[in-house]
C-alpha cells in the first residue's frame, strides 16, 4: 500500500469521512486455524471470549505476553464456520501468533481490501449486493464483481464498512470494480490519520512491549472469567488489583501543528507522560494525539507537549476525537 | 516536475527568486511532492537575522517534519502569513502563493553558491 494515491492523504481522509475509500490491506496476516480443538486453542490463548459470539461473526481480541501481560498483538478473529477461524494479526506479529495458536499462514493466498466510509455499502452494493449487506462484525461469503470473497463488517477508520478477502489472483478484478463504482483508493497515510481520529490503537505505538490492555483503555477486550483463562492472565490480574500506573488518553492542541510520537507531556514543568501517536486532524483542523498519562489527570486538564524545543499547550479530552457514525 | 528557469535553487530543495537585494524563498515542487500534504508551516519572525545554511523554520506534513534553511545570510523582511490558515498552498502553488519568506540579503556573493535550474534538475533527476 502506498502512502497515498494521486490526490494525497488529506483528500483520501476526507473521502473516507464523506464518501467511500478502498485500502489494500493485504499486508495484514491471515492465520487459518481449523479442525477439532481449534476453538479451544484460541480460547486458551486470546483475552476475549469467543463464546460471546457465534460462527459468522468477528471479534477483536488480544494476545498477551504470558509473563507481563504486554500486548503481543491485537487481532481480529473471523469465525468463518464451526471449526474454521481466520485469525488476522498485524503483519509483523504473524510469527508470534502462529507460535501461540498454531494453524496455517495463508496470508499469501488472498488479498484484503478494506472498503470504508458512509457510502461504502451503497457503492459496494452495485457490484456485490450480498457483500454490502453483511452487517457490522458479521462474516460471510459473498460475490463481489463475480468473485467469491469472504466479507466481514470490520475496519479501522471509525466509519462503517467492510473488509473483503479475495483470492490473490482475482484481487485486481475486485479492486478495479470498486474504483469503477466510485470508491476512492486510499493509502497508508490516510489509514493512520483516520484511525487516530477514531482513537484506534496501532501496535508498536499504543500497544506493544510494556503496554497492557488495561493501560490502553481496552479492558473490554479481556474476558477475565472465561473457562481456560488466557495468556498473561495472572500478570494482568495483578495490575488490575494494583491499579494501572498510566492510561492512554486523548490530547488536543489549538493550532495546526501536529504533535508527534515520543514527545514528552509536561504538567507544572515536570514530565508526566509521552505521546504515542500524533498528527493533524483533517476533520477538526488542529493537532491531536494519544498519550500515556497518569490516570489521575482528568479530562479537561491543561498540559504542555514538549517537542523539538517547542512547548505547545494541550488539553486532555475524551476519545474518539470525532463522533462515531 | 516543475523547475522554473528563472529561479535559483538550494541543495535543500528550496527555490530563491532574486528581487533586487531581496530573496523570496519557498520549497520546490520536488520537495512538496516528497513531503506530502503540508498541514503546518512554522514561520520565522520578521526582523530575525539569519545565517546562510541555518535552519530557521519547519514545515510539517501528515507524514513528517522538515527543516527550512536560510539559503543566504541577511534579515527576514517578510513572511507569508497566509500560510497560517492555508499551508496547503505549499502543495498547490509551491512557486507562487506557497512562498514562505523574504530575506534582505547582505552578501550578494552567496548567490554564486546557489544552483541554476539546470543544475537543480540534475540534482533531483540525477
């Protein structure tokens, strides 16, 4: 996926908020886990509880480091059929996930196209009406431009939409048909500014080594009491009892200057936290950031972001930065 | 890629338009394309004395931050305040409305170290 196509990141971002865009996210991993014991293996490893859903649905979940409850990866599981699961890790974490749960790495066999935006379904409907009807966090098989695809009502933009897994050899047909249907190609730049406005975590920034789901504000991903537990449960229970030392929060600045990852957050001239992601918000037209801060810093607290010798006033705000559709 | 013949260029991908004893400065078409969508320009203050080659400003895009250098020594006599609300002018019109600042230069001999359009084209198309 390029950083952007012809019109640039800002135009692609706005197209996703107002119309529909397509991202080639084939770089994500797909690990297929199937057969007897597949469900039990996933249940024993991941934090969320697949018993909350059924075949034909998708679930967001975490794989934790067993020793310290760091998030090794955040994952979407597509429950394809009774004993078939497509587990979708971040590309660079596919190996960690494979070693934890086994299964087959089928990443190379398919492309994945994310179709996102308020008009994603209406445009997709012109070339795949059944695909466009697959609901939020549902998974099913449907034709798109005559090609049989696996379609899930998932995404990473804060907009409605679907992700389409298409056999690799046919990916070009589906992509071209989407573009012909008025879906705007969008790149990695817009993918990052969109997920930031929606306050969705990016592994390596808001999740990763030393960061637990509780610190990232994702306690809802943890099914504490499910049968069989999950990797990292003991360490995470300890942290829950102690209370988290830091919490992921949103920051806004008044001007357009983008805060950047690794800039230090100050209160009364003392460092209290660090920015994990920051950029210009194309919809709000000012800078926004996610940062780890002491839990006691309430929404509305004024802070300073210290970056490259410039001190920028900022304020702790509730997330997401833009309303959910 | 546009590289107007009547401008001088720096190896830092800035263009310089000589207007008597003043030098109007912006970033090149090549630079704006490499930066991507510009969302913020940190303008220097009018009246600041600058040294040729020193970093005096920053341009931020959705993907990165880049330094802007003074191509010649002198005093900043004008800045493009319109960029405060419309930094995208660096992308849309890099050699026109996307100009960033004007230097009243003190040492005309520094002009000799700037590149011609031909030399700059060789640099970026190498």
